[in-house]
C-alpha cells in the first residue's frame, strides 16, 4: 500500500519528534523512504517551517523538527482522520 504525500510528511515529522535530530540516512531508514525522495520531502517541510536543517560541519547536517512542526504533528495526530492510523 502506497502512502500519500500527507502521510509521508507526517511520518517524517513523527520520526523527528520521536528520535530527535537525525541525519538523512537515519530518517530514510526509519521512515522507509528512498534518500532522494526524502530530500525532496525535507525541502518542502523546511519551506513550511516544520523542519530545520542544523549544520554539524561543512559536509554534514542534521534535521530537527521545529516547534511549528511539533504543533502540526500534535494537531493531526489528535484529529481523527481516515488516512492516519494511530499506534496503540
């Protein structure tokens, strides 16, 4: 079953809120996404101010959820949407 874009965005945010700042390879592994696709989705989430890129050095970056992103996760996870299955 293929996830919608919305479900994928929410999955990435949930990974970041649960695990803290992570590198793209770790986010891709946990969220089960291809790295190239993840970069595209992270770009969108950064534009929406839901995720921020934190430079470690000149070559590496971590990505972290912002306060705005955490509010989005909280809102959508509490709202009963047919697309989202809550983990129990």
